[in-house]
């Protein structure tokens, strides 16, 4: 997701955050990771699209943080330093900053048509080979649907390429009819993506829900905070229903849902348990204070997490889809992050 629009350890800890801890999705190795998403997952596609211009320093490597993002940490937890490249560099991370669940992206930067529809089309056109038993498909979208609707009064279109139109009624997202239409469109788009990828042979899915957009530094304490929190929760409710129905229907596939909303809420309620030293300010606007805290803040900018927070998310993603024999070891590894708040490497530029 991008900053746009005015609206804006251990077993007990894992369970408390609402994370899935079942070992149903038994990935003993991860040979391939396919990611469809926005700036929370962008591994460099935005930079490749813009000729290296966006996002500029001090953002890391044309990504929307000060270091790697959660899906990259997830990949590293299985494969160490084996490269995990963005799709435009020949890899399987299709995420693009600003992507919506449909056709549209955000502009600026100039990524207006690099939404979920483009990402799915790229996957189909490149037709990568993969072992379904050891491949994971991550689909993490929707915040930019909200930002685009708020900024321009439009729906983002569909995941199968139909352009969006205006919101059905006047009043923007404060009108319940418009918010409902936006949510229904987003849930339908994510459901379509799962179904299409399952038809292509995908068996293992990880579908994180949306964080609380009202609790980001960009909107915390503003008149938009409460409305964005309700919208986030409502979307997550209907997404969970849809994914549960798909999980029951797609007998050859398994969908693990990850509760991003609850995870961020847990961090914000007890940041010290995670080694987080600031949950309300933007690191990028307070570089000296953030550096003094070893970059162990929750947010890098108005809406994007720091790489320290992304590493926590990546460990929790891994815990959500563990192999049966190592779930306890994963929990111990998460405990190491949470309890010690170990020293992060300094910001890379």
C-alpha cells in the first residue's frame, strides 16, 4: 500500500495474536514462492517500472521500507540467501507498489495499471513451472482499493481485467453503500485470484487480511481513524468468510488465512514484547530518533512498516504454514525475535 488519500513467540503469543498455528499446509520445503500484492510485498518491481526512480532513497532498493519486506523474510527462512527476485527481473514476486485488487494502481508513481489483474496476467503469460507440493502462493491486497476510492471516487476494477467505474453513490467512503461496494469488489477479486491460481495447479495459499488503516501514523488521531478501522474490520470479516468457503470448495487446495489486523493490534498494545520502541511515529520523518532506537520502530513512513516489523511478520507468516515436525522450532525462533528484540542491522540505503 502507498500513502495516498485523506482517509487514511512462543505458542501463547502466536495464539494470542490470532495467527493460524495449525500444520495443515505441510510445506517441508519451499521451492517456489509466488506473491501477488502491493507495496507491503513489492520486491523491486516499482523501481524496475520507473527506471529506478521510485521509491527514492532513503527507501531501500526501490522498496517501501528501509530493508526487506515480510515475504522476503519468509523466503529466507526456508532458503537462506537464495535470491527471491521481482517478476520483472525474472522472479516470482509479482507485487507492485500501489496495486489494487483489480486493474488499477496508484499514481504517482507511474504504476496506474499494475494492479492484481496485471499481476495475474503476467503469471499466466510467463507460465512458470512449479512443484505444487512445495510452492506457496501469497495474495495480500486491498489497502490501495481504499486509497484510490478515496482519492478519485472510483472502484479499482476486477481481477479479470474489467476497468472500474465511479463509486455507486455520492458521499465517498463515508457513504455505507460505497464502502460496501468497494469491499464486495475487493473480496471478489481476491477470491478470483485464488480460484485462478488453483486452476493453474496451486495447492498452498497464504492470504493475509488487511491491517488497521486507522492506526497508521498517517491517520492515527484524525477524523478518519474510526471510519478506516471499521472499514478494515468489515473487509476482513467478509474476506474470512469468502476464503473459508473457497477452502471448503477447492478440495485440491488449502488456504491459510493470516490475521494481519490482530498482529498489528498486538504489537501496538504491547510493543515491548516485540522489541518495538515506537508505534505511532514515522521513522522516515524522525531519522535521528529512529536510528537511536536501532530502527526498531513499527512504521517506516505513514503507512508502511519498517523492515524490523517486516521481519516479525515474515517469521509469523512462516509459523502460519509450518511443516509438522518443525512448528515448535518456528515458535522458538519467533520467541527469539519477540523476547530479545535483537539488534537490527543499520538502515541500508
